[in-house]
C-alpha cells in the first residue's frame, strides 16, 4: 500500500488496483491505471466503448493477468490468476453479456462452480435465502432461458451474492433494461453498498453514474483521466474527460442532441416530434398491415402490427428485449415472412443486424467477398470481381474503414471498422429503405458518431429508416418518431422518456 | 423361448462394447467435445489388451486397453482442447493414425501370416438367482464382469451429471463455456478430463471385444464401432440411461441377423441384415425429430 | 504470387520431411531398418516409369473423391460419406455396364469403337454420378427434413452401402458362373481407354484434372460457386446479408459432392478393376478426407495431394513386398500430415489473434 490514494482510505479500501498496464499485441489497452474502491460505496467507472473499462475489470476479476501492476484486496497484495481466485477473495462480477447456462435452472446456475455433491433442494433454498436477504425475487426452479432479461440479470446478481462477495462489479448493467427496471437496479446497488459492501458500476451513462455513485473514475484510451468524489463532479467535467479533445468537432455537432437530452434528465422528449411528424400524403415506403408472426415453436411474436414509414422518415423502436422487435425488423427487411398480414417494402432494403459476426459478415473471407455478399442470392452468371473490388475500395474510403485493402480478411478489422463496412455495403446502392438494429453496439465514440451520421444522411437523402436500439437514449436521440413495442404489439405512448419507458414495460 | 433367449444374449454381446464407448463419448460431448477419433481409441484398446493380456493376464489386459485408449485420446486432446483445432478433422486423422499404428504394430509383433491369435478371455459370471429367471435371466445376469460394470456405470454417470458439482460444471462447459469460465471452472482441464475419460471407456470397449468376446485380435476389428457409438450418443439424447437404451436397441438390431439365421430364414441375404442396425439408427434419429440439432453446443472449432 | 508459391512449396517440403521422420521413427520402433524400407517406398512410388504410372493410377480415385470432400467441406457440409457414395457409384456403373453389355448382344465389345464407345462410357459414368448424388441426397434430406447431422448419417450410409455392395456381388450383379462374390468383368469396349500404352494410366486422369480445374473456376468465378462458399463460410450471414437460399445451395452441394464421389467409383471400375467386388474400395472415400484437408480444400491442390497419397500407397506396396513393412504404415504418415497441417494452422491463427486484438 504505497500509493497515496490508497493511503487516504486505508481502513475503508476494499479493492485497490495499482499501476495496471496491459497490452494486446501492440495495442496498449491499459496504461498505468490505478483504481481504489472503498467499502460502503458505489464507484462508477466511466468511459466510452473501448476506453478500457471492461479490460480493467477483467483484470480485477482474474480473467486477464496484466503485464505490470498490483492488485490488493483489503490491504493484502494478491495474485489474481482466475475468476475462481477472485471469487474466493470476495470479488464478483456481472458481465454485460450474461454468463448463464441457458438450459439449466436458476438454482443450478447459482450453484455452478461449487464442489462435491449437488443437492437441488438445498441449492433452491440458498437461492431463496440470498434473494430474500438482498431483496431480489427469483424462482429457483425456473430454467434460465425461459426468464425475461431482468430476471436473468437478477439471477446473475444472486449468483455472485451466493458466493458472499463483498465487491460486486457490474458491467453496463442497465444497458438491456427498461428505464424503470434500470432505476430499480440502481437503487438496489445503493442499498447493497450502504450495507457495507462495495459496487463497481461500469457505464457510459453519466446519468446513472452521478445518480448513485460516491466515487467516479473516467478512463480514456486506457488511461485514468479523472478521478474524484461524485458530489464534487459535474456532468460537464465528466463529458470532457470521457471524450477528450479528439473528435471535439464531432461532439459539437453530433453529440449535442444527446447531451441536451442527458442534461434535462428524466424529462427528455423525442427530438422535435411535432415538427417532424410525417405529412400524411407522403407515400409509405415501408408498411405492415395487420401482421402477425409465429415462431418455429408456435409462440406468437407479433400480434396484428400495423406500421407505416414514410420517405425521409427515421422511425425509432423502443422495446425491452424479446418484445418482438427482432421479428418486426426482419419483416421490414424482407428476411422473414409474416404468418398473417401483408408487408409492403421496396425491392432494395439495406439491413444492418445487431450481430454482425453472425448475420452480416463472412469473417474469414476478404472484404470484397463480404461486399459481394449483398445481393448474392439473386446474382446470375459470373462474379464481376474487378468491379466488386473497386466498389469495396470505394466503401473503404467513403466510410473511413481502416483496413489494409479489399483483400484483407473481415476478421482482421476492429468492431467499429467492421460495422462501418457493413453499413457502407448496405447503403452503397442507395436503398429506399434502411433497417438497423443496435447499430452502435460495442463501438467506440467515433465509430458511433460515424454510424449516426450515416443514418441521418440516408434519411435526409429520402430513405425510410427504421432503427431499434436497446439503448433508449440512442432511439430518442436519432428518431423523428418513436413507436413502442410491448409483447408483440405496438402500444401508444407519450413522447417523453418517462412515458416511453412506462410503455416499454406494458404500463399505460 | 430358446430363440428369444439366444437373441437377447447376442443383443447383449453386440451392445456391451458399444454401450461402453458411447457412455464415454456421452460425457465428452456433454463437455463440448465430439471425438470422431473414438474408433481409434477402441482399436488401440483392443491391441493394448491383446499384447498385455497374453503376457500378464486378463486383468492387466483390461488396464492396458484402457491405457491405450487414453493415450490415443490424449493426442486428440492436445489438438482439440489445447490447440482448439477442428474436432471433426482431428478426429478423422486420429482414427486413421490409430488404425495405421495398430496395424503396423500388430503385423510387426505377430507377423503377417494371419494366424489367429488365441488370447485368454474372462468367463461369464452367473449371478445366483437372477440368472435363473426364465428367458432373460441368462442373457442379462450371466455376463462377464465388464458388463456388470456397465450396469453400474450408466446410472452412476446419470447421477454424477445431475447431482454433483463436477457434473454440473462439465455440462456448463459444453453448453455455455463462457458461463462456466466465469463461474471459476477451468475449461481446458474439464474438457481434457472428459476426453481422456471417453478415451479410457473406448479403450475398455476395445478390451471387451478382445478379452470378453473374440479371444483374438484382428486388424480393423473395431469395425466402425466408434462411429456407431457417436450415433448412439445422439440417439440416447446425451443422457447416460438413454445411451444405454440406445446401445441395447442397436445391439438388438444387430442380433436380428443371428435370430433370423437361427429361424432358418434363408430367403433374405444376410448382407442386407448387416445394414439393419445402421438403417435403424437413421430411422430412429430421423423420427425423433430434431435429434441432430438439439445437441449440446459444440465449442467453435 | 511467386513468393506465395515458394512459401507453399517450402512448407509442403517441411511437412513431408516431418512425415518421413515420423515414418522412420515408427519403423525403428517396430524393428524395421528405415533405410531399405524408405528406399523401397521411393522405388515403388517414383523409382521407375512403372512405379510412376502406379502412383498416377492410385491417385485418380483419390483425386475424384478428394474433390467431392473438398466441395462439401467448402459448403460447410461434413460429408464423411464419400466412401459410400463411391461404392454406390461403382454399383450403378456395374449395373449400367451390364445392361449395355447385354444390349450389345453378348459380343465381347471389341467391336464397340469410336462414338458408340464414348456414349457407352458416358452413360456408365453418368449412372455412377447419379447414384453417388442420390446416396448423398439421402443425407441431405435427412438433414433438411429431420435434422439428422450429416456427420452421423453419411457414416451410417457408408456401412449400408458396403452391405448393399456385398449383397449385389452375391446376388443381382454376380458373375454368370455364380462362383465368386464379384460381378462379371466389363467387356473391353466398356473400359476406359489406356492413355499411355504399356502403362495402366487411363483416361480417368484427364477427367480428374478437368473436373478439378472446372471446380476451381466455378467456385471462384461463378455466382453459384460464390454462393456455395458463402454458405460454407457463414450460413447465417449468407441467408441474412446475402439473401441466399441456404437450403437449396446446401442441397446442390450435397448432390454435386455425391456425384463426384460416385464418378470416382465409376472411373475406378471402368479404368482399373473392371469388376465389382466386396472390398472394391480400400477406403478411398476416407483417405479422400485426408487428401482434401491436406490440400486445404483447394480443388487444384487436391490434384497434388492425391498424387502424394497415390505415391505413398504405391510405395507402401513395394515396402511390404521388398522390406516386409506392413503397408498399413502409410495411414500413420497420412494422419501425421493432417495433424501437422492442423497444428501449423492453429499456431498461425493463434499468433495472428494475439497480434490482432
């Protein structure tokens, strides 16, 4: 304990990371980062995507061994070699992408990692007991894959609590939750910390951070650029720390709207709703007429949905996970046929699915073959490789995709560059309709800004654009009109953040 | 009645080595590793058992069979668990490797003359009382000790998979590796042990072929049992008791030829009967709906 | 281009050297002096004109079935069933040959020449292609309609094909005297012409080379070939981003792969054995998997690896004859080669992954 920060809190410090440096190949992910977490507090770890927040916490949880730096738990230096070590030292982590076994019950998931005999009844009792103490209700016998997303997250938390952790790291926990659920979770974190434990909240949402945190640390490009008490910190300070000077010009333009929204807290309203209300006589480019969809198991995913999107309109969909948005977007993109009802759509639709690795790219193929993929189903005869290579080069330069050339394998690109390539491909032939799903997931600030700009540009050029994002703020920021989907139905809602949030949970 | 008893006995004879190898493969697949090289472990087990049993007796022969199966599986594990190479490609190569190795060793040790080796076998042990049950008694309860071991192993494994933390960890590893890792489970160690267990069981299957049944070794005597065992795991829905039942079903289908021969049905050529177990496997897999797709998730290869 | 070719050659030679090392070790362990054995291996494979022709003749069925496997794997189909498809192709060729011979009215076929011989041979090869495709089609239907994994179904179908062959050569296709379990020999007019007099190198070699080049061109330059590769690369992206009919593409790949393996059987029958018998294939369809993998699924590369494996198998016979080394030892060499390539690939991609993140 030689670091002055740590000395200041000696008696209360529960987790101290000191001088952590970690490189992936030639990329420095963490550069001499130190972080001190005090018992009884919530410590918010802020930063844009790619700033190193998750990497730092993976170090704290033993998933990565840093090249240099030390970790001390309750004053004792520790070698953190695996999650098992971390758990035994009382450090638990709830990952952004849940680490649950979908086919197992809640009780089995909670018991996972133990030793000796497994007694299902005792395990269920433990889940109930931990749940009761922490105020988290869960059915221990339920199979995880049947649970809604909020319950799955409670399961993750109970899993950590069952190991009697004293430090709980939560990675972007509110990202997948509706506003009300998110608020409840934040309140729960506060109570958990007040009971003498410590919480590390990884987030890129200033609102969440300042609402409940005691301490705030901001990372940018693998370095600590700000650390201090939340009470003594303003949103502006944080914002400048997070974004820095790089891309300051973009901030002024693009993020302006977002920041305004964030500033006014809960009362954000959809951007100029009244002004951008589609004029009635504008012809609908995309339309669903009383469309219903059943999945392969026969479960109803969409119930008699009617929606029309006009030329030059950007419609945002707000919904909690599993409300039918997946199917709705694929209907509009022509990737799914309705069970009943009618779909109107233009021949060419650009489609950017959320899981680009699974649904948009041939990772081991070169970029020109990835560009050739669009429309490959209808192509006849020869592959015009010369032309396709030129088209690929054009996309690379127009969309600022950093790649060694059209021959580079898609796998060699970063997530942001892959997304820019996909977007460039889907917009290249100026389709009359564009459907995008979580387009900025996993992207850093600059890539996100580029994606947003491209969507606005397509809308302004006359395309009908439909956007779904699990991040409600992104929907509110970009959309001309927001529609809320709940349990497979379009529901009416007010225009402000509160009302949309309520509608997402089915409340009226 | 005689006929049925004979049919059941030959069913058990076909089923025992298959069940043994399939139970091992079941555990391996539950941990997320499909070992197409199972055939290699079986033939290695058969040769290992042959060489050692001749010199040191049947007990040592069984141990050697298991060890030989484990060695082959260890090569497979180096590639699939450690290097994360494609399981199908590696398994294909391992089968080829083991068939070549055993053939070469066998011909080098015993010559190419083709003189049938005679190796001591373990006899059947009749369980007093149970073996006297009419029709089924003799077939099920006058078996070599290795078969009784399987009677215990199938329910034992089923219990282990659902009622121990180690079993839970293994299943988690197969179904959601990242969840298992986050829970502090060591992924490579778990998969390695599962693969070695499967190799040992396949080696035991090879030893059963030699020491409990044939009493001799022949090149390629595994005769595709490793592949059939993999199909049996799918048929048994990755559940040890289901696997045991599927092995019996397969054994029964194989025994049909013996039954029909005994009944004097010469009208149907026996070669076509050889195909019955394979046809049955296809039919059962097809009729159990999405049998092939509801499998536990495989680690990306 | 030059540079990558040189690299490829260097790594191929390295792999070969390593495989020879493995072989020598195994020979030493089993008490065979390596030097004379290796000498016999070289003599039997490339040591003389006759040895070379044996190598080429052995390579033909390996190349054709290797193409079948490479095509299927390119489409993401784990077709382990080339062996069964090859056997069914040989059965159909035998049946078709029998029918044609009968129609010819019992003549030995020496009078069948020119155009009619070409037509007759074409009919036989088409029959074998169709039979192979049909056999693979069963696996395709089982996968599409019933969700049965092709890895399992094609292996089962191999065993079934073997049983059917065993039955046919004792039943409907048995030779007229009904003594031996084999079919009647094809009349000379229904045999593939020998290309080089004095050797056994037959016209099948042209077919193998032609099909390899055609396949290479088709996969690279045609939209349907690209679709097949896209589906093999990532079926979800092919369906979603490419709007490719994945099921139809997969079915086509199954059928084409089966047809190629079937032709391998037809060519081996009309070019080498002239009769069908139970152990007609010494595991060509399984070795084909090794051939395709070692060629990294490149159709032109398959020609090279098929020649290599043909040489190994031709040399192995000489090794058994002259140095008393069991010929099955070449399986060990083949397996070692695959494992070496797999290990090298993983090693490289690991390095790339670490540098890339």
